[in-house]
């Protein structure tokens, strides 16, 4: 029996699993639920981490990742794709193969290269492969400034300098702030056509585990819902700021964003 399309847009998420629940696929699922979307989570890597830091990770075999994602693509109308932790160059190529089946579907690339506590979540050449091969097929990438510096190979570069280096590879780039001691955080959306839009928010105290995943997932959800990029970025940033404002500290490390209201299931 033929059924109508689901009322909630489907977002295919290719990310790592964080057993603390602060980042990774759980962050994707919760943030997309909050946007009114359906998350289809494909596991790319397993990690050993908590709210303090990551101590180890294992990237899944390429065949396992392809099998998971292909089942979703064959079964559901994917409206957007969100990338998180890939962990290897081989996984970059795996994503490229999957995107060939999804022409016109927006890809939001969150270049997860470091955990919030500073631990590595990929080899050094992963960033280069993402920049050279994934960025050209992505709608937008959402690096924080430390990640943008790695991707641009500018260890002390400003956001503007990193954007100048990266925009030949990608049409739109959202570089997020908050890694200095400024009282206001400046997040900047750069476009290849030379336009730039600043989004400013109040700095919140503390450090957070999963804020980047939350932002990229919310943004992919807004794009899946048909929102234009600039307004989708603003909506996703505002939502992410609220999740950080209401964050909780379930362990001994960073705060975890509260992505769903307490009465979500009541």
C-alpha cells in the first residue's frame, strides 16, 4: 500500500556514538526532534569518552556504514544530510559515494576533529580530505575557530583569514566563536560571493559538550524544512544558545546542552 510522505522531514546523520550522550548521534537525534524532523542515525565510529574528554575511538568498516545508510536511502525520502565525526579518509570517500545518490540534498558538514576536552577524533589528514573532497559537495560547513584553523592550515589565523582560505572549496561557511575570553560571541556566515553575516550572542559561563553537534544538527533540520540558509543559521544559533543556557552537568566535566524540554515526553 502506498503511503503519503512522512510529515516530518528525514535527516540522514552520519556521526560517531558518544556513550556520555552529550555529543554525537544522541545530540543529532535530540536536536532534530526539537526542529520537528526525523533523525536517521548512521554510526560512523565508536568512541570511549565522557563529559571530560575522549580517550579512544574506532572507525567502523566502510561496508557497515554504507549498509546502514543505503538502507535508509532506499526506504526514506532524505531531505538533508548531517555529518559529524568521520575519523578517517576512507570515511570521507564513503560519504562522497553516498551523496552521489542524493543529488540536490543539502549536506551540512560539522568538521569534528577534536573533542571538547581537546582529544583528537581523527587523523591529521582527515581535515585535509574533508576540505578538498567533501566541502565542494556541502551546502555549508560549521567549524568553530580552532577547527577552521586546522582546516585552513593557519594555526593562528583569524576567522576572516580562515574563511578566505576555505571559501574556494565551499560555497558557505559558518565559523563559530566562543573560544576566547570575549563577552559577546560572534558567529559569522561567510559566502563565496563575498557576503558576510554576523550573529552575536551573549557569552554564557562554563564549557559545553556537544554544542557543535547541536548547532549543525539544528541547521540541517531547518534546511530540511525548507528554510533559506541565512534564516536557518539564525534559527539554529538561537536554538543552540537556549540549549546552552539551560544546560546541565550530569558528570564531572563539561555541561551538556538541554536540547529537549523537560516535558517533551509528558
